[in-house]
C-alpha cells in the first residue's frame, strides 16, 4: 500500500492550521504522523493519518481522473462540493456520513472522521455479508435528505440556496459522459468491451429504442431539479459496520432528480445478485444470498418511500413516475458498469456480465411500464 511520507510536512502544516478544532486537538504539534492509504477510489487519494492512537482521513483530489490517468483532466476543487454535501447530509440525516472536520481551499484537501471500524459495502456484499437493517438505514438516510431538500417541501428561497451551493459541477458532466453517453457509443475509446460480452452487445448497440431511452434518462439527469442527491450512490460509496451505514464520496452531489440515487443503488444490488447467482461452488448458499439482494431492493424502495413523502402534482402519479425513473437510471448503471470505463468487482464472470447487461436493456425498454419495485425486479431479473 502506498504511503505519503513525502507529504508529512504538508499534512502537519494543515493540522497546525486547523488545530483550534476540538476533534483535531490530539494531532497538533510538530511530531510526525503516520500516513497510509485508506482505500482505492476511482478519482481521489484517500489518506489515513494516525497519531497517538487516533486517526483521521484526508481526501485529496488530483487534477485528473485517477482511474483513467493524467490525460483526462478533472477540476481539483471538487472537494468543496463533497465537504458542503457532507455538512448538509450530517445535519439532515444524523450520523449518515463521516463527520466533516474541514475543507482546505489552498491544498484542496478534505479532512473527516475516520470510519476505521467500517467496511466497504460492495466488498461485504461480494463476501456474502449483508445486514438488512443496514440496507434499511441507508435507504432511510437518502430519503431523509431528499425529503428535506425537496422543491415541493421547502421554501423557494431555501431551494435557491441549495441550487447555488450545489451547482452542476464538472462532476455532473463526468456522469453525463460516463453513465449516459460513452457507454452507449460503441466506438468510444474509454469503454472496456471485454471478449466475454461480445455476443451480447447487439441488444444494446443495434436497438435504437434502447439508445433513445438512455438519451431520455440523460435529459432527466441534466434537467430535473428536485432535491439534493448524492449523485454516485453505488455500493462502493457506502461503508458498513453491522447494522450501521455511512454514506461516503459525496463529490458528485448536485440538485437533480430524486430517482437517481435509488436507481443507482438498485442496480448495484442487482450486480450482487448476478455475481452470486453465477458462482457454481456452494451454489445453495450463493443463491440464498442472491435472494437476499432481491429483498434488499424491495426494502430499499419501501423504506425510502416512507421517508421521502414529498411530491409534485398528484401523489400516486408522482410516485409512479419516480419508480419508472428509478428503473431507467438503474438500467443505465447496469449497462455502463458492464461496457463502460468503470467496471465493478461483483461482476467477475462472463455470465454475470451478460446477465447484468440484459437486465439493463430490459429496464430501459420496459421503464414506462414500471411503477412498482416488484415489477422492476420481475423485468430486470426475469422472475416468474
Ligand atoms: P473516490 O472519490 O476516489 O471514489 P472514495 O471517497 O470512494 O474515493 O474513497 C475511496 C476509499 O477510501 C473507500 O472505498 C474507503 O475504503 C476509503 N475511505 C473513504 N472515506 C473514508 C473514511 N471517512 N473513513 C475510512 N475510510 C474511508
Ligand atoms: C471514469 S468514470 C469513474 C467513475 O468513478 C466514480 O465513482 C463514478 O462512479 C464515475 O462514474
Ligand atoms: Mg468512490
């Protein structure tokens, strides 16, 4: 694992600068701190700093897309959005995110609580570990934030304030490109079209209806301004500790459609479903876990809707549309993780990739007939 020892002086300087913060008191002084990598994300460096048995996290943004390389520039001030979103989430949904300590403009570094006892949710799901209370809490936390920032719920003035704080940053453009555009262009050079999915690609690239619906979803993503959304809510953006969850990686936050976060999350439970269904060894155990992922999707939508009670127009019509949009966003996420630049580890076998791609295509084609989570699952997973 990488170390950041060459950056000692810089981090010690930062801790000195913010030493008036209570949470950082034990880090002040000139002594060295131990710096190690806390994890591997697609975009940023996440660094754990330890001193006298205490630890904190620094998150620093390189001026490019880390997983693609320096030839793909990306605005490094994205940490400001993440810090602002951390503050709003921790206020509106108590204990939903790591506690934010500071954002330092000059060095473009966020400092936050170290979730040292928590684990990457995606990795837990891959290992076959999932606590339904955690699924429920996650859905409720997202519901709380959406509900309390919703255009139909808060004053025009408060909504405008959120809109000016969370503008469409370069990260929104990145999602537009890497979820809604590039994966649907078979000639795009950033796509990762592995040989084991070649035979499945025609259902995507040779069906103009699929490409049209993906384009509709892009339009909704860019224009529907409903509430503050996380913007990149895959299972790697969540850390778990038993029944508790923390949402991380909020740099994509913006004012967007309420359906986006839950749509992405459902797709990620479906990755786990297909990942486990395609493991031949110990099949009964993996099948059982896959069934739990179906339950996770249902619990997610139901608990989310218990919290997210805001609506525009007539309530049932609004909710039907919300579910249909969730299906569309889930479809785009399912497809982009199979063919696009940022794959997921859950899909480890040719079958699981082909199945996820098929589910994505079916959700896009069927999205206008989907108004419940049960129907979404029947169509995605071809349940009978
Ligand atoms: P990126 O923006 O590059 O995707 P993430 O915010 O997703 O980075 O973080 C990458 C990894 O770093 C996470 O998967 C997790 O393992 C670790 N990590 C991030 N934030 C924290 C935190 N507050 N406490 C402990 N580990 C963290
Ligand atoms: C090049 S796309 C990188 C991806 O990583 C982030 O976590 C987002 O999901 C983004 O789409
Ligand atoms: Mg991440």
